[in-house]
C-alpha cells in the first residue's frame, strides 16, 4: 500500500519513486562518514539500484566548482562546520540529485545499531554468497577480535546477531588449521556482512554489489 495503495508515497513528477540510502559508520546516531551511498528507484515492477563508491572525489557543487574531499565525508564536514544534521542531509540530497541528474523523493540514513534493529524485525535474511569472505580488518563489535568469515554459499541466513548468542564473528577462523573453515566459525550477523571490503577478492565495488543484493533479499 505504501507503493501503490491509497497511502502510497509520492513518486514526484518523474513518476519514479526514488530513495537516497546512506549508511553512517557510527554505532550511535552521530554523523560519521557515509561509507554507503545508494540510490534505489522503483517504477512499476522494476527496481534499479546504483552505489557511489566511498572514495569518490571532486563531487560537483551545484553552486559551482567541486567539493574538496571524498563523498563519504561531505555531510560530516558540514555538520562539523555548524550546519544542523537535517540541513546537511538535505544539502547532500540536493548534491546527489545534481550529480546524477535525477529526482530523489525520500532519503534515509542508518547507523550500525539502526541496521541491526531493522534486520531483527525481518530476519533471517537469506542471501547467496558467490565467494567466501575472509576479512581480517573487519570487527563485529568492540572489543572483539578482528576478522570475520562468511563461506561461499547459497541460501545463507543472516540475522541481527548470531543465533543462540554465538559470537563467531570474532576472528576465530584465522586459527583454523583445516580449511575449508569449520562451520562453527561462520559469521551469520548481517552488519559485518554488508560492511566487509577487505581480504581476497573483496573491495568497495564488491561490497556495493553485496549491499544491493542484501537489500533486494530483505
């Protein structure tokens, strides 16, 4: 009903319902770096997604010239300069509309704990993992050991927290002497899954594709 019913969200003059999704690297509601910037657009029964890499620089300024720094730091720099959080996010939305030459209807920003809360409302979220993830630079939650592992798998379930209080997103896979990694070392928590970008065959482009697949699965 929120898409097509009497309470439907307005798609704007382009008749396409478009959202700007932003993921902050903060565990509370403070504005950190927006390491995830994604546009999701719905028209009829089609969903289109596009992600902007966190290190993208020289973003055009609608007022002229380009912004200094990377795209993931713009909102934080404006807030640090005295702008309110809402005003900074509204400005960022305008910048993205100008950059992509599109109309954005709604925006949403989520923090680590917010993502975990949302996942808890609908989990398990079932995804396919085309290549195993061995990320030694990812930490599930402080002060856990660094490192998370997700196997190559189909129909793999992700949760807000690991089932049964299991804390296997703690780097323990690095000590397994018998690859493939024992299933007791598998991470099933959604947050490190969508955050990971380090390790073999892993980078920001791969992460963006993983995040899009995760949203589609959710």
